[in-house]
C-alpha cells in the first residue's frame, strides 16, 4: 500500500512551524506581527492553493500571500480615491 499524501493545510501548518522556528522567533515588532498576518492570509486562501498541483508548497503559500497583499492594496487605493474626491469637493466649497 502507498502512503497517503498530507493535505495542503497540513503542509501549510508544517511550513509555518518551520518558518516560525528558524526565522520568526528572531523577528522584532512590527515585523513579527506582519509575518503572522501574512501566514493568516495564506491560511485564508488555502482552498485555492489546495486546488493547485504545484510540487513546491512554498510556491502556493507565497502566491496566497501576494494575492492577499494585492487585494488589500487595491482596497486601500479605492478608499484613497474616495477620500481624495471628498477633499477636492470640500476645497471647492471654500
């Protein structure tokens, strides 16, 4: 009988634990908070990553983190445009 492959979430947890053990323990704030936040995003996108068949799990993990960061950048850009418009509209009233 063959061995069962671990689920993507199990691989993700294992990778996170290794990164914490060898990297994150030495991070100072605010970097440690950012590190934890990116891993949280990777877990939030685990369903999409588990559908991908890339042989290196870290590829999926990093792509999840990049996609989450891009989504946040786009949301912030949208909010900034709204605020800029409000400022411009208010300055015209003066």
